[in-house]
């Protein structure tokens, strides 16, 4: 069983150095294009952020960073590909919060292992979280909640919401965020939890209504949308963070170079502007804080999985 070492978190920068040195006679890194595996479909939030960062990082690295979309099984297919790849820095993984969730929901893995917005379609007669809760209580089991799949952060955030509000809404899983949002736009389901990256265009156009954000504070692009804590749910916090991972054993010099260039990329004015347009926020962690953060996320979501009885298809 191979391990993946978290190196960098795109919105909350994660770093952790592998403990293996590089051969002094090795070619300077990188000497060829880098393959960045995104374990989700093109056009999804993870893919969008990955492409923004890959383009900028590739410029400073002097080599192309090629996106390789490998969707399926909640992100575990693409993750396992990277876990089993040579530990040379040429095959990397860009993954969201699901990387911390999957160990708690998939019984067997081939590896160790953005603000989330609540939106409804316009015909739902609720303009606030409290009104939505009241509506759900008046119609138990009649409202539906779409997600990008069983066991995703969006499904589990919905389970947290149901438990905290004491409501009965029906979960409808889809195979990805795009079809889930398409169903919401088409009125086939009533609500969803999704990233701001995916929902913002539809909220701005008036096709969807944002009721709350599951982040510690309001987000700049939706300043009038309250947090779920402001809406009466102080313990309902869920963020879709992104991380860059490399196989364990990747030389520390390679990790240091990747971290330096990606850190430079994420702080460049044009990338910051693009991320801000997607509703993404930048936060930085030290390598030590990263390890603690990842472990705490695994514990948090494992409890939600156990309490809700969530299962994968």
C-alpha cells in the first residue's frame, strides 16, 4: 500500500516534506512535463482551480503541467494512480476535501490518505436558511437535496445540516457536481450544497438562490449571504479545500521546488484575481499545521459518516 504525502493546499496552503534525499547526479527538476491528476471531471470546481494553478506554476517551473482527469469512485481512482506512480515529482494529485473523507467511507483504498454554499432553485418558497428549515419541517420527506455523489463533502454537509436542523430531506446523489447542478437548475431537485466556484454563475444570473455559506465568515463575492452560523447553526462548518499531493518518498528537493513555485503562483496578482472570481480564498499553513489539519479533517468526517450511515454506491 502506497502513501500520499500532502505537499500543498491550494486554498489553504498545505506542505509536508518527504524524508528521502535526491541523488546529487540527478538532472535538475523538472526536466520534463509534469502530470497533474485531477480525480474529477473536466469543468468541475477541482478541475477549474487546478487549471488556474497549473498554468501559472508551469510558467515558473519551465515545464508544462498537464492536467489528467481521472474521475470515478469519489476521487479514489485518480488518487490510487498517483499513489502507485514513481516518487519522482512527475506525477502529482490535486484533490479536494474528499481526500480526507474517503478513508472513512471506502472500506478498501489503494493508498493512505472552497467555501460550500447552500442554494435552492427559485421556485422553493424560502429566502433564508430558517425559512428553508421551516418549510422542510412542514413537508417532511418531500424536499430533495442533490449532491455530486454519496460520501462527498457536499453530501455529508447536507447530512450535518439535516441532523442540526432536525429535518427530513431526501438525498439525491449524482455522478458529479455538473449533473447535480443541472438537475437543480431544471427543477428536478430543490437544493444542494456545492462550491462557490460551481454555483456563483447561476446565483449571479438569478437561476439559483443562495441561502447560506458553510464557512467561518461571509465570502467576498456573496457579502449579503449569511453564514450558517449566523443562521442559527454555529457548529455547521464545511469547506472544500484543495491540496497537492505527491507519492511518499518523493525527494525533498523536488518537494521544496514544487512548494516554492506553487506558493509563488498562488500569490501572483493574476492568479489571486482568478481565484477571487471563483469565490476561492487563500489561507496558508506550515508543514506542521498541515499534518494536524489533515488528521483533524479525517476524524471529523469519519464521525459524520458513522453518525449518518453514509454509504458509497
